[in-house]
C-alpha cells in the first residue's frame, strides 16, 4: 500500500496542514492501492508565499543558468522513467508502452524547453522602441489525471525557461506519479521556492490558486467546465490564463483516401490514451457512399485492438481511470443507443474477462452531429461514424462543435488535405497520422481553450511584453 503523506514547499518535503485522506485505486482491479494526505488552502497559501519570495532572484537568472537547470531536471526525471511508467500503469491504468512513452515525454519536455530557450531572444527592437519580454510572475500550474506527470513537467519546464516560479497543483488522483516526479525535481537542486507542489482538491487548493493575489498566471489543463470557473475566479486579480480544455475532434476521411489504411488510422486517433485524451478523434467523417466499407473496416480494426493485459507490448487500451469515469462512459453508450445510433461494436458493460473500470471499445454508425455522443466529450474509447455528401458539408460538420482542439485529415492528395486543413477550426490539424511535434504550438480554438503551449508560443505565454521608448541610440528625436 502506498501512503503519500508529504507535499513540497520551499525546497522541502513537508506534512500538509490539510488532514483529509484520499484513496488511490488501481483502475484495472478497482482495488485501493494507497492513500494520499491532501493539502488544503492553507498549504496553497504557504506554497504561494514561497514562490513569491523566490521570484525576484529567479526571474533575473541568466539563460545559461536556466538551461543548466533544465538539463539537470531532464536527467533527474529520465533516471526515473521506469518507476514513473510503472506508477502510471498501476495508478492510471495505462498500457505499459503508453506509460513508458508518457514518462519519456515528461523527461524530454525539459530538453525541448531548453532548446526553445536557447534560440529565443528576450529583447528585440520594434521601430524606435526596445521591446523586452519579462517573466510574468508566480504561476499556478494545474494538471488533470490523464497525463499528470507529462503536464507537470511540460508546464514547469516552460515556466522555468521563462524565469517564473510556480505552485503546482497536480491531480489528486495521480499522487504516486507526482511523488516520483517531485523526488526527481528535488534532486535537480533548484533554489528553494522556485517550484512547490501541493496535491489537493480543486475546490480548495485549486480555488485558492485561482484567486490568490500573488499568482500572476494560471496554466490549466482539464475540463472546459473547470476552465470556465477558473476564468471567472481569476478575473478580479486579472490573472493571465492558459487553458487547455476539452475536445470533440473530427477525423475527416476524404473520398480519395485508401480506406484500408484510413479507417485503422482513424480508430487509432480515437482510442489515443484509452480514449481518455483531449485530442482523441472521436467523430469519424466519411463519404456517404463509403459508409458500409468504413463500418466493416472499423469493426475489424476495433476487434483487433488489444484491451487489458497492460504489460503486453501490444496492449492498446486500459481501463478508465475511476468508477466515476467508467459510469460516465457507460451512460454515453446508453445515450447513443437511445438516440438511435447503430452500435457497430462494443456496448455497455465490461469486456469479456475484464473487471475493474474497463469499458468495451465502442463504435457507433449512423450518428448525426446533433446527437449527444457527437456533441459532448465522452473521454473514453467511444467513436461515432458520421457521413457527408460533399467536402463542403464535411468541413461544416467538422466545425459544428463548441470545441476546436485538434482535427485529423486523411487523404491521398496532400494539397487537398492542406486545403481542407486550412478551413478547419482547430488549433492543430494532423494530416495522415503525422507524429507529435513538441516545438509547434498546441491549444484550442473556441471552448477548447485560451492560449498555446509548447515552443515559442508556450514560452511567451509565461512572459509579459514591455516597450521602452527612448532607450535606443540613433533614434531620431
Ligand atoms: P478537471 O477539470 O476535473 O480537473 C483538472 C484539474 O483541475 C484537477 O487537478 C482538479 O483537481 C482541478 N480543479 C477542479 N476544480 C477546480 C477549481 N474549481 N479550481 C481550480 N482547479 C480545479 O479535469 P480532469 O477530469 O482531471 O481531466 C479531464 C479533462 O481534461 C477532459 O475534459 C480533457 O479534455 C481535459 N484535458 C485537456 C487537455 C488539453 O491539453 N487540452 C489535455 C488533457 C486533458
């Protein structure tokens, strides 16, 4: 049994003042595997004070110094990828391969931030002005459970590159991963107060961070509903916000696509991270006259997906993270049937031979874009196949959503795919299954969020812009 009793403030592991204990589960078995003592608003205040004290010195550190720290942080997390991956499987239910990818991504994010920082110029000249980019202040970093370690590391790496000190509020459901990451970060030897980690509930610790006057910026990844509440709560102190929220991403299979490769690719994009992914391509759009073939191929592709057996190299889908998430997915499957969609494969209940919070990977056909399963983020392996008559209509359906995080286009004609991509309302468009690019901006249009992470755009989200006039020589008076 894991017992996690400490948080991290001002360079030290300390016992929280909060005294609530929260159970941790193995989602594959639904068994309790440990417990974590949660921080409360008092702890959050202490953490903010520590970050506030550390800010003046840290914000003036040199680029070279920050790159050196980022390099140490990378090494410290990299040294723990095996433990981190194992914890991600145990506590979150990720298949081992996916868990290892996530752990490596967490470590790599420090190097990616260092690379961005190395090439970035904090000062530029614009007409007669000298324009400098300055650290925004103390940042609150709030993460969800579906890739907790990766979000902690990527947000922290960017904040450090910018010269900001931080208070991190990880998901309370990911405390084992957080503990391993915290040990690694501690080992890197940053000055006390530069980063502080307070695991607690959203409505206590998160709420304090959203209103505390010493927090200048909130970088949040999570649901759209909570994102909106953070905007409201932070308005009084005019915090800068970066919000990475939900999605209902479309996958447009164009009529020239080879269905034999397109459909498995679309299914893969939908089942990303067991379907618990903000970027999951959950609405598959196909030409009306190719529906039958698509349904057949989708059924085959899903039947071939390995669910469970998380240690197997080809395991692709794990359980949902919690009982609540399991029930949420069940209710959407029920809703799909009630609203008249055709169940192609999957359905309610557990897959054969699996318990815990496993759900059946499910595909619906004959879905229309007004159905609940096409409009709301399910956050599980449940896909909808919709049809279109013309490319114009495909684009219209794709954009007919409150979300706009990511979109996928599959076509044998790159120019055509690019033309379609240019008309999609999404922060990222993936053509023909292109791999992740950690230096390119990531974030949402519409209710999928505000702002961007990664690369230069991500860095600038932790910076304020200052124009100084009269500072430069050779400017005509
Ligand atoms: P959530 O919004 O419930 O929680 C996210 C975090 O916010 C948690 O740490 C939680 O404790 C905290 N929180 C809750 N209430 C809060 C409050 N009032 N003030 C401040 N913080 C609060 O999300 P979740 O269930 O943990 O994660 C799933 C959601 O995250 C999905 O909607 C998914 O699309 C989204 N997500 C988005 C991205 C992205 O990059 N766009 C990536 C992953 C997940």
